[in-house]
C-alpha cells in the first residue's frame, strides 16, 4: 500500500527475489473488510499471528 502524496522510505538493503511459490505454507492470509486489515494465521489451529 502506498500514499502517492508522500514519499516512502526504503531500507537500503538488497533482498533476494523469490524464484517461485512455496510448495506448502504454514500460514494463511485473510482480508478483513470492516475494519480493514490483513490477518495472518496458522494453517493448523487458526492461531492469529
């Protein structure tokens, strides 16, 4: 997410680019509409991280 009215700071650090998707993950991602938010939760048990 970006605010086009404000410049953003980026840490001057080289980060590796993924070469593909993981075969399986230990987490899931949900999007809440109201209030807006991203929720990361474990696949097993649904614990919110």
